[in-house]
């Protein structure tokens, strides 16, 4: 890929799940954190701590090129879809709003 469109470099560590990397599960939820601009790539299921992995950002994008559509996802937002191939739906991350409420 000649042009990397994300706000973090391709070799940046991102959070994902063992099921996505090792078993080929679909990425159905993406979050772009407001505090550190980190990215997380999840399935629809609640993640178990033992399934979390740190991987290279470019590795996740290579597995699912539709993630390129989310390069402009603002920090503090999430994108979801019901199944692989469906359109991404974007919204403010409700968990980020809770965090903002706790700030002085």
C-alpha cells in the first residue's frame, strides 16, 4: 500500500482478538480511542481478556481491506456492522462519552 490513510502508522500496535487473527472471524466493530488515538478491532461478542492480542495495524488492514473505509473515523467514535460485507455504521462511542463525563 503506497498511501497509508490512518492517523497511526502501519507498524503501530492495535488491539484485536485471537479469533480474528487465528480463526479468521469477521471484524464487526472498530473503535478509535479519544484518549490516545489507538484502534481496536473486535467481533460482535464481548471479548474475553485472554483472547486480546496486540498486532501490527497493517496486518489487520491486510486481512480486511474494508477497514480502509474507516480511516477517517474520528477519535472517540466506533463503527459497527452486523456481518462481513455489510456497510459500516458510525456513531460516537458511548463508552467515550462516559469517560468524558468523569473528567474534571
